[in-house]
């Protein structure tokens, strides 16, 4: 039945409602049936990159809602879906860090093909996902990423703050020293 409904597939899959949501947005929101999401993505993977009226793609919505089980199929069918940005210039990983969706963030990094790109992407304020994590005090949660991508620690946002600087309020002195040494060694 679903296959017959999707015959004029591309036009229907990309059709937006009054809020700018596509069938894939609705499927992600309801998350009733992962098979339906897979079928929509098989028919038109680029639907994962369409932004609704709020500037959110289906991937952004899945991240905000903490729908960790949807990250792999969305990225598998549309690898570029992770780097699509919201109206604030934030990618899926920015949102995961901001919403403190640690498991979702790990899944994005596990299934994404180019972690350097997604980790170095800066939003409208110049913040990378790691700037956001550091400013929220999640330095220990993502320490392994920082060590693995040490050259990113020196990136500055529009305020001139590096990831190390964003951590001032939360970061114990010994961790700041370690992070500073990592930046120097990079």
C-alpha cells in the first residue's frame, strides 16, 4: 500500500504543509515507523535537507527531539544532512551540543563521513559545536573529540574566543592547562 502511495513520489515527498513540514518531517516527529522513514528516504534522500518554516530539516528535528534511532538512517541515505544549517547557521551537531543530547551527538559523529567538516562548521556567531559544548561545561564529555581534533581548539568565534576560552566558568584549572597544552602542540 505504501509503495502505491509513493508512485508520484518525489513531488509528494517534497510537498510542504502550512508550517513548511514535509512528510519526512512528520514521520520524524511521530517516529511511529522507522520503515516509513527509510522508504521516504529511499524514494528521495534529499528530502532530509529540506528546511521547514522554523528553519529545521528532518535531521535537525530528530536531533532536537533526541530521536537517536533515526540518526543512522538519515545520515546513511543523505550524508549531507548533517552539514545543512538552520537559520542560525547551526548544523545537526551544534543542535545536539546545545540541547545536551550526548548520545545523539555520538551517533552523528559515528555515522558521519567527515567529522572534521561538521566539527569545524561555524554558526552565525562563529561558534563550532565544540564551542557550544565548552560553553555549557561539557568539556569532559567530549575530551576524546578535542584530543582527536586538537587543531579545532584554536578556532575562534566572532567574539575572539577559542574553545578553551569558552570554558572559563566550568573548566577546572588542570583541564584548562591540558587543553592549552593540546593547542600549543597542534
